[in-house]
C-alpha cells in the first residue's frame, strides 16, 4: 500500500468576519503518522473539513494526490475520516450506520463486520448508537474511517474519550497503519496525547502554520527543574550555559543536563534545594510555539 | 451502478434503519382507517337512518369519497417523512458521514428525492390498505356497493399512490430549503392543517380567487386524485364553485411535481450548499 500525499496549499477560510484559517500550507507524506497540532480554535477542524470537501475554502486548496475530495472516484476507498463522535443518528445501530456508509460509498458489505471486529465493537454493533459511550462512538468513527480500506486516514481528536487501554490501542493501530504505507493525519490539541505515536508534526495557531517537521525538530530535549535558597545567584550563573525560565517550582532550565547543572552549582558553591529532570519538554516547546505561555507554566 | 442509484439505495437504507418510518406509517394507517370507516357510515343508508339528509351520490362516487381519505387527510405523512429525511441529517449531524461517502451534494439530494418517492408510494399503499380495507368493509356491511370493480375507482386508487409519491418528494424539497427540523415540522403542520384549508374555503367563495385556489397543493391533490373531501363537499353544495374549478387530474399532478421541483431546486442552490461545520 502506498498512501496518497495530502497537500494544503495557501488555504484560507473565513466564516463571515472570523478568519479561521489563514494562508496555511503544509504536506502530509505516506508511511508516517503526522500530528496536526494546535490549541482549540486554531483552525484544525476547519482545515480537515476543507480537505474533505465539507467546507468550501475562501482561497487556496486542500488536495489528495493533487485532486479535490469531490473529484475522487470512490472517496471512502481513498481517504477514511473520523471527524467527531457526534455524527451518528442515535436511533440507528452502529452496524446499520456502517452498512449505510458501505452502500453509499460503493464498499463491499463484508467490510462492515471486518472493521467492527478490528475496532473491538462487534458485540455492541447491533445496539443503537444512542446508548454508546463516548469511547464506543470514537471506535465507531474509526470503523467508518477504516471501512473502505483507504490509503489515507484523517482523524480529528481520535483520542478524546478513550480510556487508557483504548489510548494504547489506538496508538498501536496508527503505527500499524503507517507501517503499511498509509498516510495518517491525526489532530490533537495536546502534543502529549500523540507524542508517542507521531513521527511528524504540523503545528498551527490562530489559523497559521507555526511549525512543520519531524517530531525531533520540535527540540525540547532535557529540561531541568532546579531551585536554590539563592535563586537569583543560581539563575545568573546558569544563564551563561542554558536558557532559564521562572517556574512555580523554581527555575525551568533547558539546554543542560541535571548532572551538568549540579556540577556547575557545586563548582560555584551554590546550595541546591531541588534538582529534577522533567520529560514534558516537548509539550512546553509546543505551548511556547502556539503562544500559550500561561498554559505552559500551569502544566 | 451509477452514483444516483447508489445514493438512492443508501437513502433507503438510512430511512429503514430508524424507527420513524414505521411509526408514521402506523399512525397513517390508524388515522385513515378510522376516518374512512366514519365517512363510509355517513354516506351509507345508515347515515340517512340516523337522521341525516339522504346523500345524492351514486355508489362509485361515495366509495371514492371514502377511499380518497388517504390523500384528503393522509398526505401529511409522506410530506413529513420526506421533510424528516432531509432535516435529520442536519439535526443529528449525519450529513458529515453522508457527504464523506458521496461528496457531490446534488447526487445525494437526488438520491433522497427518488428514495423518498418510493417511501411515499409505500405510504400510498399503506393508506389504501386502511381506506379500502375498512371503507369497503363498512360500505358492504351497510348494504352499499364498494364499487371496487369500477375502472374509474381503480384509476383513482392508482392516482392516490401517485399523489402520495409526489408529496414525499415535496417534503424532501421543503426539508432541503428549510433545514431546521423543528421549523419544517411546524410549517408542514400549520400549512396542511390550517393555512391551506382556510385558503381553499375562502378562495373558493369567488370565481376570481378560485382560479388561484385551485393551484394550491391540496386542491391540486384533489384534482389529481379525482375528488376528495373538499371537492365532494362542493358537489353536495352547488353554491360552492370549487368543484367545478378543479384542474384536470394530470394538471393537478403537474402542479404537485412543479412544487417538488421548485423546492428541490431552491434547496440545492441554498441551504444544501452550505458549509458543514
């Protein structure tokens, strides 16, 4: 399987006065899991809906192997999408929802039971969706996306509402799908939710691109929380070697390991009251990128 | 299989996989059966025995009056199921998966119109089962002639099914224009139960307004079916000009088809094209 390439080209979309997406361009390659990240309201859903032909761009284009969604021969067999867990008729069973989709999309009916099995929903399939939990609806959405055995998957916040076991399961699934050569685009407002899954990231804020590249390109690396009775002296000693930010827990230091920092403090005779490595570095870099510094401190 | 055939089959699967279609069909059956039975009693000799004035209708005419209760009171049901088919998608946001499977919105709407025409025809048959089933039984039991071997009556029954078919498509068109499910139900109920009957009664009082009143959808339905409650009232009361000003049956059919086509065209150019957010 060789999935299609998704290209967003100078996409702009405004709803009345509100500019949701502004001159956004990025590319999503097959065989990778791309995290589409940004805070709520950044324009992620609007971008995905434009890609899927649900929203008409004000300018620019969103293309799948160079074609618009509506130009695809059998769209469900090319792109599988799960946008929100609220797009089901509460009075229709999960299985009937998939059957309708199969008929409408020209997909063989035996795929319905296959995808129900794959997402672990076979037992509940004949019950009405109105009685499903949020996690079950997420699984049904994923089943719809997988129905046409598509080369590309577009999933909007698929982790929302899943329990820890479900989250681990979906991480494994996304990795498998990408390893099969498919194009996988997953949006999230929390980097930490998808950090263990994605290989690439596209970060947007206020409808604009702020970063695109492999996950490692976000940087981050070692971050150290340190504090001292002589905090100001410690800060000025560190500033020559690393970047230092005030933090409720003391000082947040990047660009230096805990061991190096301890040695530095020792050699200058500064007493330390706390020294710890933290692994939320990427999230902090991410929140810094999207301009949400208060949230970075709070986390 | 062509795209439109696929969209039609998908819409049928959508309709028959939730309960509203048979709930509406059940109410339609009960309502029509009850009304047809009452009406059959009134046009029978029994009605005269109970103190009414003898009704000067021949057996075929009185049988048709009973059988056409399907359309004179029951056309509300196909228009409702049609309007629901178009607006449920927005209410429950199922429009998203629907458009993911078939992004060409015109094809989705065409599939809906065709599928709901079939559902409307089914409602016509359900209505006939109710009106002919109980009506003919009551007529026969009270010593009347059900007239089911009369070719005119048979053709009226066929045109009842056609009228119900067209009303379901009008419902889809109306739903596609209005979009909001609650508002469209209010419009359907207010128009069919209140506005149109008044317009027809008032409009029928003068020759000039009767020329317009006969293009009202309910009047066109009576014309297509070949008589109905209001038209028959006119026949009983010669001072009512409405009976004489009904269109020919095929003109009535064209008027209904015209309403459906205009509503679908307006809907597909307005609400149906909006962004799905």
